[in-house]
């Protein structure tokens, strides 16, 4: 499979690239600074592009089987609307090229109902987290609405707090609900992103995901 990865130099994106190559896929890694991606492989193409401009994304995704977006805000105060701006450009590029499949990272607190979470968690922890990271989640909410309003074969994964611990190779998911759990390793999130790419049952759904 030919995959295009956005946010390939980030903590999760780099692992998506590595795991995709290990699985035998061909990967196009879209980056702003190629020097920041140290992975090297004969099935890896590192492409410099502005993710906020459709014209730059067209050659990066043309002919690909799926796009995996591991983009995210730099910190909780980030008001740059990174994910929504990038997805807006990506959807335009997908329309131009005919690419249909896209999988993107969102976050657990974006689901305002808190479905799937324990009552105590969604009434105590989640409101605090949502308030502290309000800029991040506002951006992700817009991103999700843009995807849901498109005619693409999209899937969104909503993980909880991400850690850099070693991956377990396991995770739990729920369709249109969150999964009870306070953390997930980035390595396991990367695995989940790659697993759902080829799963037609996840198309046009938001998936809750958390550690085992």
C-alpha cells in the first residue's frame, strides 16, 4: 500500500512512518523540514510541503492509497488551528486527485457527551482537561466537522493522554464512543492508525481508542 503521512516528524507521525515501513508499505512523509526526519528507507520518500496549502499537498498525495494525519498542536496555548487548516487544504487536494481514504488523530475530550467514560471521569477530569486545552480541542472539533461534511472515506481516532512509553502492540477501541482509560502509548496509537486504514468498518466513524 502507498501511504502519505502528514505530521511525520512528530512523536506519533514518526512512529507511523516506521511501523508502516516495517509492515512493507511505501510511505511518503510530508514535512516542513526534511532534516528533522532521520528515518531512511528505500520505500520512503520525504517530501517538503506546506500542509496548509492544497497546491503543495496535491503532488504529495496524488496516487496514494490513503492519507494518515498525525498532525497536532504544538502546545495547549496554540491558536494556530493547525489541524483544521491542514484538513481544509487536504480535502481540497483529495478532491483534485481523487484520493478518498484519510485517517486522522483527534482526542478523547472532543466527544462532549463523554459516552463510554465512567461517570466520575466525565464529570470531574474531562471538564478540567477540556478547559485547560480548550484551544486544542476547538481546533479538533472543527477538523472533525470538516471531515464529516466531506464525501471522503474518513476515520477519526480519539485517544486519551499520549505517552512515550514502549508500545504494547495492543489497544481497545469503541465505535462512536470513548474508551475508559487515561492513557495510550504513541506507538500503540500509530499501530491503531495503520490498522484502521484498511478496515472498511471504520469508514465515516470516530473511534475511541485507549491502552489495553
